[in-house]
C-alpha cells in the first residue's frame, strides 16, 4: 500500500515576510502590487482571510474589505531561496520528492516503515524540523493517494495534519463539497449541480456511464477521484521545465497597439532569456490576451524548427496577438508562454547550420543584462516607448507573474 505525503506551506509568501519583519505577525497582511496600479493579491495571511481576502483578488477590493490591511510588495527571488531550503529538508527523509509549486509538493514514503517505523511520527518530525530550522509552518496530508493527501492537507490548514487510513479514502471524501475534488472547477461543478450533485458522496453514487455521457472520459476520471482512487506516481524528475513564460496586467486598459506590442516584446525577451539560460530552444509560442471586459483567450503556433532568437519568437507572438485582437478594444492583460523545448544541438539541423546572428546578439544581450540588470538594454523601441516599458513603469503592475512549470 502506498504512503503519499502532501506538504503545503501555510501562507508561504506572507510567512517569509513575517520572518523578515516580525511586526507583521498577527496583522492582516497581503503580498501583492499596489491598488493604484491595479495590483492583485498574491498571498494573504490568515488574519486577512477572515475578511474574505484571497489570492488573485484585486488589491483595491482587498483594501475595501479591510482598510487596515498591510501590503508588502514581495520579492520573488527570496521566496525561491526559501523554497529550496524547504525541499532540501524533505529530501533528508526520502529521495522521492516532487515539487508541484514553490510552496507545495509530494513525498513518497512507501516502504519507509522499515526505516522510520511509524510514518505519522515521521510526518510530525518533518513539520517540526521545518519550523525549528526555518521558522515556517506547513500543513500535511497523508494517505495512499496523491489526490486524497492533497485534499487532506488543505482541510488541515493552517498548521494541521490529517491522516486518511487505507480503505477509508471514499468515506473521508464523501461529505465534502464536490468542488474539493481537484480538477472539478466552477463550470464542472455547475453542470454537476444540474445532475443533483452537491457533495462528493452524490458524485460517488452516480452511475459512471451517466457521467461519461455528460463529461466524456473526464466523467470516468471524476468518478474515480471521488472514490479516492488515484494511482498517479510521485514524479521525482528534476529535468526540463514544461513551459516558460510571463504575463502582465496593465495599470490601465490600453488601446495603443504599439504600447501593447512593446509590452509583449518585453515579456518575450524575459522568457527567451530564461529559456536560453537553460540551454533550450522552443517550437511552440502561446500568447494570452485579456480584454477590458475580462474575456480571456489564448492562441498558439508551432514553429518548424526550434528557435531561441528573440526576433523570431516576437514575430510569432505578434501574429498570435493580432489573431486575437482586432484593435479598438482595450487590453487589460497580455502574456506569452514558450513550450515544446529542445536542447540546443539536438537534431541535425542544429549541428550543421551556420551560427545565427540573432542568437549571437541575444546571447550578448543576456551577458550585459546578467551583469547590469534587464533594463540595461532596450530593443526595437521608439524612445518615447522606453519610459513606458521601463521597470519603473512595469514593476508596479500588480504581482507581475513570471512562471516556470
């Protein structure tokens, strides 16, 4: 029988800020961008959550709910450093560790009873070690299933631990709201509601064929998860990321096409730089677009050969932007994501082709930016646009999202 531990750090960003500034402890605190630039909440303390404040909420809304709210801008590189220290502790107990985000992951403890004895005691020790060495708190869920362990850790928040014994997975899930099941979002929940499904127990009782008729293969998957059946292994691969990208929300809705393209160019250059640092080229570019009416769309295009050249990626991104944005409508958000990576040198076309001047230019720019900062160089911009695309202008936009998966 498998033993899967899910660990979820409690209010991770806020907790790191509290370590830096203990006067924040006990106060309603959020990490995120300022309200005047349409910032959003990236993380909220449990004191702030009592006011209904949560991540992804506009900062202006959060301040209306709690005028005494303390806002901290946050430092992404610091959080990454603390995250590495947390996962280093996990690997002391098992080599089978999968990091699913900056503040949560899975540990496979299957078979470690012979080494540690009682696994529950080991889980308590892991939590105590994190607090003793780092001053951080976490919540734990232990069961035979990844999915059940994740639900259990969420229910144990904050600073709690829930253990679901083998054979009790379905009974544990039965009374919960169906939205607790990972993968059942608002739309699926609404459709299930029309079938009379409110709790996980209601979903367990439904005929699997009926679910398949309404949801296709996803219906069968939902039914298995409702019963707590999840054979997904803990993936200990520490290899290539699946995607690299960035997105930004503008301080005000934009209709100026050149300003939007300038923002897109900046996001492409940041993403491509990170991709090159990992030694990759990409074959697929995706652009995300959100209008002032909060309508979000994405479009992707596959490139014939892998590229790591900013110019080629940007030209593709502009085509995708134009496909989604006919002009006239105001733009709220734009983003870019690079996928389908290849290691440089893979494939015959990379071994024998002439060096690309665009690649050489990009690598030279990377070296300058590594030494003097990203804004040491601006590319392809009218001087009047440089101020708009400087870090001073973009840096205060919400909690600017730059993800790597």
